[in-house]
C-alpha cells in the first residue's frame, strides 16, 4: 500500500471500495510492455508455470500454446465444479460485505518482486469485506496427496495480491484442493463447491477428506506475504531479462510435456 493511501481500518466501506477501484484503474493505466515478450503484466499462472518448467513458458510465447486433451477436459471440469455468474463490482462489494460468508471471485493485481502481477483465484470466501479463504482447485488423474511447488506458490501469490490491494487479510487462509474428479458422480460434482466451502468455513475439512479418501486432499496453508513475495522474486529475473529461461531437469516432465517434440531442451524425444 502506498503512503498516500489510507488503510482499510481508517476508511468507511464506500471510501474503501472507491479507493480500491481508483487504485485498480491507475495500476492498469501504467501498462507499458516493460517485461519479457513485451508484456505489461505477468499472470500468476505464468509464475506458477515457471515452477514447473520455465522453458515451457518460453515455448508458450515462442511457439504458441499447444491444446491438449488434458487441458481441455481440465477447463471443462473447472467450469462444472465451480460454476460462476458475472456480477457488477458494486454488487460484488455488497455481497462480500455481508456478515454471512459469501463466495465471490475478483481479479487480483499488484506489484510484487519487481513485477506487476495479475490473476484470478479459483475461489474466495468472504465475510464483512475480508477474504477468509483463498482456494485453488487442482484436478488430477493420479494421487491427490502431494502438494507441488507450483500449486503452493500460485495460491500464495493470490493471497499476497489481495493483501496488496488493501483488504484486511488478518484472518485469511489458503487452500489448495487436489481432486481426482473422475471418481465423482455428476450429482456430487454439482454440490462439490458448496460442500468444500462449508467444510473450510466450519473447520471440517478432515471429515470431508475421510469421506472422499483417496479422491480429495485439501492442503491448508497460512498466508505469508514474505513467502509469497520471495516466490515471485525468485522467478522475476526471467521477466526482467536478467537471465535466460531454465529448462526442466526431469525426464518425466519432458515425457509428459506437449512441447517435447519441438522443444530444444527436451530430455525426451518421442519416436
Ligand atoms: S520438453 Fe521439457 S524442457 Fe522442454 S518445455 Fe517441456 S518440460 Fe520443459
């Protein structure tokens, strides 16, 4: 927060929201293509991808995105599990200011690690104008137990941006929910987001995990602005053109990668 901005606790709700929209406009007006590949803003999902393989991101820019069945089915599943309805920002402000928890997502933005970072979390639970939970959903065909570095840092950076936007994040926690969604019935998919939200709010996630043993794992994290800032900073050199992209050292990742036939750094070449 800049020195000229009043913190949330000194502002009336209307002043807080007006200040937020003003700051948002100023942030996006500052676009000047200053980062690698002529980008003005760096997506949180791109930083997360750097944690998987930075060269994959470079290939995305150089060769264009290669569609895959996994990506397409993942996007369709996300929409099925977390249906959304567009509302105005005024409606958003009213909804999230209520005392009862509300589920609503807002684009997040802010400066971190020398970059201008933007993104949109999968899911946020609010009450009284404060984010209580930021959640990322990660679907998998394999074991949902492990938490990968890219997934952890993605949710951490969303939390950081909400903090930088000026929200009161003192009660905010983070969750990466990994789900083997192929094992859910259609009816369970429809109710899934409400069940997960209720479990987070009521502190009953372990009960839900027992019910969906082997199908779902919720990785709960404490918000730490310092850790999230560090996560962005450690990948910023690529965007600031201070260094070249670093390829993966894992044959397994290259084997699973859609660029393996064309990537000059691939450790696996399909026959
Ligand atoms: S083939 Fe390997 S090095 Fe190349 S982008 Fe894919 S994962 Fe990275």
